[in-house]
C-alpha cells in the first residue's frame, strides 16, 4: 500500500471503487452468487418443504409432537444451505477488503480462497465479532436509541476494515479504532454512506422493479410467493386495521412486498463488493490523515 496514494476526498474513494468494481465485475459477481442466492434458496426450500407438506404430515400422523418434528426435519436441508450461504456472505465482508488491497497493489483480483482465510483463520474471533456487531445493530434499531444509534453506527462503519487489516487488535479495540478514524470526518463519512446506499441499493432496486413492471413480469414473479401470503391469517389483522380506519392487507400486497424485499436482498448482496471497496479506500484515506496528524504533532513537539 505504500506506493498507492489515496486522496482525501469521498469522490476519489467513489471513483476508485467504481473503477475496481467494474474492472473486475465478473469475478465479484461470481464470488457473490452463492452467498446471496444460497440464502434465498435456503429460506425458500425451508419454508416450501415445511409449509408445503404440513397438511399432508398433519393428516397422516396422529401425534402433534411427531408431526412438528417431521415438519422441522423437512426444513433442515434449507436451513443448512442458508447457514452456509450466510457464513460465506459474512466472510465476504472481510475477504472483499483484502481483495481490494490486492487490486490496489497488483491491479488484479484473484485467489479468493486466500482472501477468505483472512476471516476463516480467525473463525472464533470473527464469529464473536459478528455477534457484537449484530447486538449493537439491534440496539441501534430500537426507536428510543435510533438517533444516537445512527450517529454511533457511522462512527463504527469501518470496523470490518479495521478487523481485516489490524488483526492484532481486540474486538473492543476494533470499534475504538473505527471511532478514532471517523472522528472529525463524521459528516463526510455520512455523505459517502448515503451516496453508496442510494446508488448501489435504492436506484438499482427500483430499476429492477421498473423493468419487471415494464415487461409485465411483476405479477408472475409475485405469484411465486402466494403460497406464503395465503398462509397468513388476514381476517383478524384486517379487522383491527378496519377498526383504526386503515387500509386492509390483501394476499397480493403481501406477495408484492415479499417480491420487493427479495429483489432488495439480491441487489444489496450483489453490490456488497463496491461498498466494501469504497470503505476500504476510505479506511486507508482516514488512516493516512491520522498518520499525518501524528507526524505534525511530533514535529511541533520537537520544535518546542
């Protein structure tokens, strides 16, 4: 990294992320296929088998306990696929940072397995790290803590980069390090996050749904999820909504919501590389700024 000079600009980080991502888009797309679609296939398989055969199992098994056990076993294959894909997706959060470093220094993205090992060789520590991130994210989503949680979320947005490149740090120190890097650059980090989220998630998601609408494929795609929406007991929900004079919920609305959620999940997953690349470059930028400040302080002390 010593030969690579980052510029103190969010626009530079964005431009470099776009250059690296689209220069290796085939590799990044292939790398993210199973982590993204494996989760969706796993969930669909788990729900499809368990819900699809629930009535048949209930009719043929006298014991409720046995019926529940069989239905649970039917969901196991899907849950295993989901668990593997989810783990690969979380590994990608670290591996993509390492890939970015390789792309910056060599101009190439290759040897995915070695990049994966940046996380897998520290599996236990990484699992604990992910759990801590999950707990903090859950707390931040609480309506009473939403504002301070969002502020801290921006401060901690570089924790995956810190975990990747400063492996000597403890989990607690990873959060401290991210906080120190972002401190004094919170507003610019927020703007960078907003731009990334808007273009890499919102715009593409809306674009996909518009294309489906234009090709008249939305209804066909939504019909795939009818077996789920038909299982929802809407009568009680709609009675409560009618009491408060709110619009009722129909199976079609549920199916369309699930479809849009799945599209958003796919887009968010497949575009994870461009966000990881951008945050890695921003991490190097803020690290360079910190080093410059330290050199300036040392120079002043020597002058005194």
